C-alpha cells in the first residue's frame, strides 16, 4: 500500500511539475516549503463514505469533508482535495499559508475520533515584496543622484558670479617727509605707489 501511495505521489508530482509533498498523517509533522511553490499534504490514507473530518489553520476552517463529499474549501481558488488518496494540494504558497493546521476526524455521531497537528513553514519572501523593496531602493538612489547633480550645477553657476581668480591689488601709501623749513612753507607730500599681484 505504501509503495502504491508513493508511486501515486510520484506520478502526481510529474504531472504538476516540480512539487513537494508533506506527510500530514504523523502527529506534529513539520513541513518546510518555498514561497510560491505547490505542496501536496497527505492528510489520510483512505477517505471512505463514513469518513468525516475537518482541517483548520489555527481558528480558520480550511476544509470540511462529510460522507464522501466536499462541504467547504476556503482555498478553492488555489487548492484541491484529492479524495482518492486523501491529499490536499495548495498551489502558489503565500506567507499567510504558514502556521499550525489541525485535522479532526469525527464518527457518524459527530464525536471526535482522532486529532493531529501539522506545522507548515513557508520559506523565502514574496517576489512582489522583494520587487517593491528593489524599486524603492532604486528610486532612493535616483533621488540622491538628482540632488547631487543639482548641487554641483548650482556650485558651478555660483562660481561665475565670484571675482576672478587672478586679481591685482594696488597699495597706496602717503608718506610725509619732515624737513626743517620755515613754518610758512607748506609741507610737501610724497605719494608712493606699489602693486601686489595675487594669483588664486
């Protein structure tokens, strides 16, 4: 029986491409799946007419099966319960799919006859989230580049208004010569000119 179930999983995997499997028949099973992948969770070996079960994720009901018929599947847009082998397929795994799942089996009177849990871990990040972070990073780099270019242009435009780098300054001094001449005579003033050239 185990060999035929394994062969069935292999055939399902080939038909769906590169998919992964999780054995939910064991209590406290741990399943690690990549984000965006498809997982096949093997819930039970056989689904008979008398089988009634409910599969929940924390407090949310995911799947209800009663008397050989599906009652509820809250993930129906991207999942399927395969009653022939008791497997539940979830496509396009998301971060929100991760968590603890509980399978409760009931008898015909509605009493719980068995219960087991499964922990599903979704690894990796959403490509959408990675893309948004990348876009934000590229936009930030673009804004920084624009600010730097504007600052450089402003600095270059501002240099045109400054004084030229080569300037010539004139230093003019008034020198008085004191000679002993009669008081009535005016003192002569001599002016001395010199140049200082400063290269910037």
